[in-house]
């Protein structure tokens, strides 16, 4: 048969507290409202990526990296960027945040069409193992709202490893299609003992930048 727990004469109850070490169910468990928990195991799986935050950001805004993960995935869309600007990445470690911009805080590599260096003639111009930022991409022309860019960025934020990023930025081609014309990149802090990063920021070297983002936590790699 059916059973119901609620308020008096079919009204909604105010609070129900279950104080048990283990609660088990059989059959479907339907939750019409919000379900929150400090630790939630869904169908025994530990491989579900969890959406942590999303929204629109400008070049002045940083994104908090919530605790509980050692790695993250960021999806960016509708990227707009001033002509000739480089997209730069920064980490903060203090929760304020105060982003690290020391002369040798980062090392990075920026590829052109999958080949390090523009036509392999300027390899040194696309890598820097001692820099105050991580270069992700240079815009030859302005990336506008008519033909915006998109990107996937993997972020590591661990007290046991150096914090770093890797990914690809996709840009509009002249024929209207998209491709990684230039913008496959990687970077990380250089031998620093800053601990676990609390924030990550994208910023242009000049002009303005805006984008929409979704930040996911990647499970399975620990939390520290």
C-alpha cells in the first residue's frame, strides 16, 4: 500500500530528521525539491563531473576553485577579445584573491597549429619557462560577438603538485568554421610551494575580454 509522512490532515510538514548511521531504500526515490549533501554517492559512481559554478565573466573577474577537488574542467564560450591581445592565466592561493604575478612564477608553452612556434621559426617566442603569467592565445584580429571563440581548459589545483592548466582555444576561421588555429597551450607554476590554488583568472594583455563559463569538478583525483 501507500504511506505518507507530512503535516496534519494532508498539509506539508515542516521538518523531518532521520538520524541513522545508514538509510537504505528499495525502488525509486523521487526528490521533487533540492537535495543537498556534503558527500553524495550517486548509483555507486565516483566518475560524475559536478557543475560547481557558471556564469558570465569579464577580464577583471577571477573564478573561485571550490574545495573538494584537485582538478577541474572549465568550458568557455562566447569569448570576445581585443585585436592583438594575448589571453593570460593567473592563479591565486590566498582566498582573497591576490594573483601571483612574480617574474618567474609560471612556465608555459603556446602552440601554433599544433607546432611549437610560428612556422617553427619563432619557437622561443611561444614558450617561456620564467614568466609572470601563462600565455594561452594571441588574437591576430579582434574576436567579436559575431564570431566568438570557445575553449576547454583543464586545471590542476593541488597542494601535492604545482598548479597548472592545459587546453585548446578554438577560434573562428575566415570561412566561418572553427579550428584550433593557434591556441593549444599548457602552463604551470614553477617549483613554488604556494599550496592549493583558490582562484584562477583569465585576463587580456591589453584591451578587453569577456566570456561565459561553466566550471566542473573532476572526481577521482583526490581533494588535496
